[in-house]
């Protein structure tokens, strides 16, 4: 079921400045201020030099050969959204960001561009490939089981702008860019910064969100910089449910007339998360610059699941006489680090870099059982399974512009890429998945329907 769209949200942001903080009261009315802000954002978008979908010669949105949208840092912050994925979907109509009904995929929800599966959108950070999430996606017929990128592990406060190539870019970037490209450009420079506090909730009172974020820059060496960003957020669960119409108890049980009949809790899980990011550059001389960036994210989630009815095969009455709502718990750790150098040599511009990223998805449950073990089943499992995705990418790019050759400008570019990927699964507690052989009633033969419930 869909969640109510209306929400209450308040955001407070303040710039970080050295010295005394000054406050001023403008004389412009809100409508004029909003119009001026929109016009300024449109002007900046047209003159911003982009790096997505182009090679060598600097281009802006207006003269780019491919359709590129730019989302600025201010636009992202003004959405009031706690997650980067949700903020992008709020600003760009071509991106879809749905609510999965239950399970671990309700926590990790990638963007879908132009109604194509999330696995078909390539995600870059500062023009370099971002690693995938370890959790396989489901619910999509054309890419079920694919691992898409989870950009919610990048703090919004670290983003300078996002360049979105809306058209297919498979010929330029490969088959994983069929739906387009998202290029996240991190904040740079030794100056500037901000602090922000966001609070919001649905009008129903559910889905309470609180978030604290900030960023600042420092000088690094002679002409270099180190820019740091962080955020911490907490979100309550939110669900919207219809009443169940089926029976919950065995025939003749008087509790059938009084049970709550909320059979499903669909919606958003409880989440606690924090993200860190840095972006740095250090010039070595007039020709060579070292650069690096990194992100780290930690997310813990408590996910509601479908009600286990007292008379169902997934319940053991001796353990839960009135049934129970299982809980899926998720411990998600993500990081990516890159180091590289760029410069000029013999008239060629070169860029050499290496990056490693990993996502570790640990699943456990504070409340569930293995029905095949009967009354002897544990009611919680510290380790159900772990998924891990690793990616190591090495790049060398060279490019050179030749002016006046054959009477027209000529750009020559070449590159090498080495990419290593590994996806692994680790089994958890054997009691969570082993077949225990418990039958109820005990005399019921294998494969025969239970006469009390009609279930196999």
C-alpha cells in the first residue's frame, strides 16, 4: 500500500563562517525571492561546466551533445529529504523511487530511470565508477537478482552537484548505462561549509525523521584542499494497512472474534544511519596533481514483516499463541576509497586512478522462528546470512586536442580500465534454515494436508 504523501518537515541550515555571525532581514517578499532563486539556479545550470557525456573540451549544459540535467547542492537540501536517492527522485520526474512492501529491499531502494530497472543506470562519483550494493534487487522482471548501486551511503552534505545524463549512454559507458548515467560531484575547496538540522513526520504521526548534517573545508599544502562532510539520521517506521479478512485461529476458538486483523505492516522500516565523506586534492607542481576521495556509511534497520497467523504453518502455538510479527534486522556497512593523479606530459592530459569499494550486508532477526524445529526453535537468530560485494577499478585516461588539423578541431582520447568484482554469500546460523522434521499433528504423514487448517 502507498504511504500518505503529505508530510510535515522543517529544515534549519546555517553557513559556517570565521568570525562574527551576521544576520540580515531582506525586504523582498517571498514570491519575488522564490522567482529570483529559480532564475539564478537556471542561469548557473546553463554556465556550469559538466564532465558527464563529454571528453576533453569543456562543455556546458547548453552546448552538450547529450541531454544532461544538473541538480545543485541547494536544490537537494531544499527538498528536506534525509536520503540522497529520495531527494533526486523529488527533483527529477524521470526517476522513480517506490516503497517496497516488506523485507530487506524496503531498506535499500535504488533509483529507476525512465521506468527501466535500477541495474541499467550507471552511477559515478567524480567521474569514477561507484561499486554496487551487496543486496540483490527483486521485484523487477528484467533484472531481478541484479545488484544495483546504493547512493544513500553518500551524505547529501558532501554533494556539490549531480549531473544526470538522461539518454542511453551504452555506446560511451557500456551496457550498464542503458537507462542513463548519474555522476555525483563531491564538494571541493578549502572554504565554505554549512550545518543543517532537519525534522519531519507524516501527518499520521508515523515516519518521524531527524537528521543532522554538515561539511567544511581546509587548506592542504600549497594550493590544495581537504573537504569533509558527514550526516547522521534516524527514521521511524511508517505503514498503512488494510484489515485482514481471513481467519487467524483454529475452528471454534473464541479469540477469532476479537483479534486485531492487521495482517500486514507495509511501508518504511526503522533506520539509524550515518555517512562520512572526504574529497581532497594536492598539487605537486604546475603539471601534476594528486587527488583522493572516500565515503563510509553505516546503516541499521528494523523491518516489519507479514503477520504469522496463530493457525498458520509459519507459527508454533506453543511459542506464540496469538501469532507474531517477525522482524528483519539489517546491518549494512559500505565504503569506497580512491586515489589518483592527473596532469600534463608531452602535450597530453593524463589521469591515472585506482579505487576500491565494498558493501557488506549482514542480516539477522530479533524475532522469528524456524517452524520445522517445532517448540524447540529459537525465537531470534544473530546471523541469518551475509552478502558481500567488492569492486576494484583501475583507470588510465589520456586525451589531447589538436587545433587546426585538417582545418577542423580534433580531439584524440584513449583509455584503459581494469575491473575486478566479487560477490559472495555467507550462510548464517544452521538452525535458521535446517529442516527439523516437526509435524503437527505428529501423526500427520508427509505431503498430506493438515485437517485443521487445510494447509500442506
